[in-house]
């Protein structure tokens, strides 16, 4: 009888112990362990990060850090950290959090537009993904890569078509560059290539002209007309005489892309640069900026008309006055020069 009581006591103690252990496991592994009020929190785990760095990253988001560490060790995550962008949702348990940061790398949306140089583009991208601007710039300027893609240092910017793209935050510099090369090829589909060929232009020449069109007018609904002016000048063997190319040439010659030039002076037109379309015929050797898709398509689908000249319209700011003859253009230009002089704009 006495032995039976002892056995019953042992069984009961075992059951209590198992209950306590089960409760501990459940509360440690499966109960909510978040300490933020938003619907979700985003974390970014760098490449080659240690588990200690992960803990430091998630600690402000957790109610109980020790239980998180215990579960991470038990599930083998502590020795197998995965870099990337992850989302922790409010109310997640330690088990859910570990599963999320182990296999739930979520792409981010990267945006860029209107950059003048690869240096500017690299800086803009470095603010959005893990890769730093120097590694991005090295990848973008890699001569072996450029040659394989049929670009050179002058045309390299043309490969980056402004848009919104999905990439993983921890994408390498080379990985981002390679994705943009693929997106470029996807953008230049058979239809666009056919239209460029009909204009007797390569895709990079179309982009170089589109960059000028975009610099000339911010009005999307005017870009086809502006593109038509330049196509007319090219077909007649005339110089493009585009002020934005002179501004770019001056910035490039002085290695100062931060300067702001609101007015092109006659002395600037004498600058000897292949980008100065007052001196050199045809489109520049590469884009003077990164044109967006509307500007590229404006060139491919330019408006057919007889205009050869245009100047800013001071009665309708943002738009331009177009002219078919030089005498008409000179009258329009005189009106603009009077207006800009009255504003005190000397440079």
C-alpha cells in the first residue's frame, strides 16, 4: 500500500512536471512575443551578420529577448543567419518570427529617375539596397561587363531605364547591375527596336535624344512635338543646337555637376565638347541624363510637323513656342530674352 502511494506520487509529480514543461515550451515557442503597436515591423539583416547582430536588430521589437534566443538556438537559426529584408507581424510568436526571418526574404521596390551620371545613380540606389555606392559604381563601370552588353563609358547610363523594380534588399552590386541589363533588354522589345530602326537610330541614340527632349520640356504632352523638331533638324543635316547639351558639356568640362545654370551664354556655345550640339552634328555620344519612358517613347513616336525651332513660352510657362522659319523663331526668342533679362537671370 505504501509503495503504491509512492508510485502514484511519482506519477503525479511527473505529470505536474510535464505540464510545467509543456507550459514553458508553449509560452516560449508559441505565444505572442512582439512589443510594437504597428501592424508589422520591417527588419534588415546584412550579409554575413552574426546572430548577436540579429538579436540587436530585433530586441526593440520583442517582449522577451531571452525566450527568442532560446527558440532561435533550438531551431538552429543562431548558426544559420539569413541576410535580407523581413517582416515581423504584430502578435507573432518566437516560432513565427524565426520562421519569417529564416525563409521570408521579401523583395523591396527600388525607384530611380532623371540621374545625370552613373555616380548619381549609384548613390540613389545605395540609399535603397544593401550594396554601397562605390561597389555599385564599380559594377556599373566594369569594362568587361559593358563590352559584353555592347555599351561603353559614354553610353552606360542608357542601360538604366527609370522605373520601379522589385529586387531583394541584399542584392549585390553586380546582381543589381545584371538585373538592370535584363530589364533593359525587356524594355527594348521587338516593337521599340523596329521603331528605332525605322528612324535609322540605335536604342542608345534614341535614349540620347530622349534625354535632350526631357531636359527641354517637363510637359509630357509636349515631348512628341519637341522630339519632332529634333528629328526634322537631323533629317535636314542641321545642328541640334540644344541648350541642355551645352549645360551638360560645361558641367562635364568643369567636373562640377552641382552647379545650377539657368541661362546659356553665347560664350558657352563655343565650348569644344562632343556634347555641345552647337558645334557637333548628330546626337551626343551618350545621354546627358537619364530620360524616362515617356521621353523615350516620344522620340520613337515623334510628332510629324514642319517646325525647326522652339523657345520657352513666357505666356504659358512650362510650354514652348514653335516656329517653322528662323525669322519667326527670332521674334519668339527676342520676347523670351526680354523676359528673362527682366527677371535678372544672368547665369
